[in-house]
C-alpha cells in the first residue's frame, strides 16, 4: 500500500517540478542549509494544512506556505496528517516533508518504566519527558473505564501499569499511554498465570500485591522465590508480613529516606507491621519475574530474611537465628550511621 502511495506522490512531484522549472520557482524547494542540526516539528491534534504550512514557513523548513498548501492538497488531506513530532534533518527538502506527513513518519519517544516504580514515580518520569502532566496522569489511573480493562476490583491502577519499554507520541493522548500500559500488563499475565492464581486460591489483585512487595524487597533474581516463600509462610501462620517497603509506601511524601523504628507503628492499612495479611493493594508495578515468584514460591520453611547489604538476603527459620543475622549484617551498619 505504501509503495502505491510513494508512486502517487512521486508522480505529482515530478509533474510539479517540470512546471516549476519552467516558471522559475525551483528555488522554493531548496534544501535547508548544511550544518543545521535535526529539528523537531510538532503537529498538534486537529490543525489545518494552512496552519502546518504557515508554521513550517515561520520555522524555516519551507520558503512558500502557499506552494506547500497547493502541492499538499494534491498528495494528502488534512485528515491524513497524524498529530505528533516529526524530525527533519538539515538535508530535508520540501518533498521529504510532504512524504513524511503522507506516510505518518512521526517520532516516537522511547520510555522505559522500571520495575518497582509506583504511580507517582511513573507520572513524574513521563512528565519529565514531556508526555503527560503528572497530576492528570494520576487522575487517569483512577478512571473507572480504564480500570474496567482489568478483570479485578481495584480503586486505581497501582501495580497494573506494566514496567516495560514503550514508544509514545509526544502529542498523543495521556489516556492512550495509560491504556497501553494496562493492556501490556494483561498480555504479560496471560491465561496460564491467571489459572495458576486460581489454583492458589488468590485473585490477580492478591498476586500483584504480593509481587509488588517481592519487587521492592528483592535485588538479585535468586532471592525472589525465597522472599515469596517467607511471605506465604507468614500468611499461613497469620504473622504480620513486616515488609519495610509497605511502611515507606504508607508514609508517601512524608518519608525522608531514613526508616526509623517509630515509622513501624505508623497507623495505616498499608503498614504490614501493624496490620496482618496483604496490604489493600499493590505498592508498585512488579516485573514479570516478581509476578512469577508470587505464583511459584520456593519450597522452603523460612519465616525471616534480612539484607546482607550486597544485594542478597539471609533467610532464617526462626526468630533466634534471624536476630543473630541482624546482629551480623544490620547492627554494624546502624552503628556506622549513628557515628556520622
């Protein structure tokens, strides 16, 4: 289909070039000056061909807006021009620009959402790239229509904005961005993982909530199934999960980066030191490795784990062993912090 479009565009261009060479207007198609860096040209949603032509002329991409409109009407319609950013290099000429509009060669922004980011962090990341307003983005994550894409009852999309690399249009709709991340989550989960959740007697919301805790606790791949086993074992024994990341999530903007003993008694439904069972919902967007760990915990009887400060954890079956591990790995670190 595109080859047919190219032939049509080329035919009109050749015809116009013959006419213009006779009338002496070929200079109007001159290439931009050498040494000029690539430039971004933005086409907002719903603008006219006349607006585009005028803006191209004002930015120095073309010399005649009238000629661009005249030729543009031969090869494309206003409805065909896709909104977004176009990159025009120093060698881009009049006809390259027309072809770019005809073929919808918009520039997509590459954005990577890291696993473990929450809604607030994702919104800030997208805002920094000029793709959304972070506050409006948060509002969209509470939109019932978008939540309806999931087969689960949640108040917002926390945990369901799948961490991955995406390509978004600069002038695209924020709703489309959110929708794309949710659909990517559904694609990643798939029926097999949903069936596994049912086998465990858990909902997808439960699994994603547990996976978000694993994501925030784990650093190395091998620890994920073991951390998952600890949480499952604690749930079975009705022990509080005592996961620091849930407290940090509960504190929100009130957390300064230094988790203190007093924070552990903070009254919140997300504080797993004072509330038993899973928190009300996910605290971040887990990656597929953490989701799989939540679905397939290790066959282990561990009830405790503590960071060894090298990315790995020490796992214990009982409190006595755990306290010894804390003395080895955490107390020296605490003393070092208080000495500064």
